[in-house]
């Protein structure tokens, strides 16, 4: 079952910049949350997150964010 838009917005709020959601996203997440976090970032920013580092249980991720992405206000 696919997450709802409300679920994606909630997840996104936990990884985006708290002062400006359009900024690049730099976060550390649980590996188990990767799929929903990826979907939330794509849904909210139209950019693809990448895993920049990993441990046994965590991923460090980066995404350009809305402002720098193709849907951004530039």
C-alpha cells in the first residue's frame, strides 16, 4: 500500500530544514525508513535523495531540495 500525501508530508517534515523546507536536505535516518523518506522527498521536492554514507542501521542522505530542483522557484 502506498503512503498517503499526509503521511509523506509528515515524514518530510522530519528530514527537511526546519527553517526553510526548500533548502537542501541533509539527514541521518534509520535504514528501515529509507523507502518512505525517499518517496517523501521526491513527492515534496521533485528531487532524488542519495545515500552518502551508511552504518549497520543508519543512512546519511542528501537531496538538492525544492529550491535547487527542477520544480524550484528559480
